[in-house]
C-alpha cells in the first residue's frame, strides 16, 4: 500500500492531537477500540490481511513495539471516505 498525504480537515486532526508520536500498543488498542491481540496481529500478519496494514505503521525501540501516529492517521483517513483526499 502506497501512503500519500491526504488533506485532513480540522475535526480529523483533533482526533489525534492528544496522542504521542509513538503510540504504545496498549494505548492504540484503547484508542482504536480493538483488542491488544489485534494490534499485535496487524504487526505480525498485517501483509496477509485484507485490510493491508502498512508495514511502516510499526517501529521497534529497545525491543518495544510502537505505532507511528503519522502513518496511523494516513492509514485511517485512506480507509474512511469522509477523510479521503479531495472530499
């Protein structure tokens, strides 16, 4: 999946404003209303899943897994038509 910059309206940015740039999986699970197991599943089986989780969504620092907020925003907006570019 090629990620592109999307024009994001003001209300979409507010959704992410209180999240750190690198989000721990536990925080992402609560924020996205998903089970923690699902977040880890995206990391380890994301390429084979139908939702095509971008591999650059995840990064590891000192053995800990984190979700990149910038990539998460682009991925969510690209999957939800009200936020798609030009709309």
